[in-house]
C-alpha cells in the first residue's frame, strides 16, 4: 500500500514538474512574441531614419558639399539611425537569451 502511494506521488510530482516547465516556457514564448513585435516597430523606425538620412545626404550634395557625411544634419540623421539599429539589435539579443533559457528548461 505504501509503495503504491509513493509511486503515485512520484508520478504526480513528475506531472506537476512538466506542467510548470510548460507554463514557464509558454510565458517565455509570449515574451518572445512581444519582443519580436517591438523589433517590427523598430524596423519601421529604422526605415524612416534611413529615409531621413538619404534625404539629408541628397540635400547636402545639392548644396555642393564635397563630403556630405561631414555636415551636421547628416551626422545627426546617421546617429539616430545607428541608435535605432542598436535598440533593434538589443531586442534580438534578448530574444536569443530567452530562447536559450527555453532550451535549457
């Protein structure tokens, strides 16, 4: 009788452990989905920043600049584009870390 109870408790503990892992990994997948949504939004911001950069370079060339990358407007647009790209890269790194935790579980 005691052996059956121990076996049943072991089985119940195993089921509960797998249920906990499933629930935690589901929450992690929801986090990944949220972060990938942020990446899409940041990709749109990056495209907009790159458009502004292109317009600034074209405007500097039309003004007769020899090296348009040295003008203040182009430098600002380039810095903004780099900042958006860095944020996007951090999101991808966070997603990779979450995926690694899922694999380890």
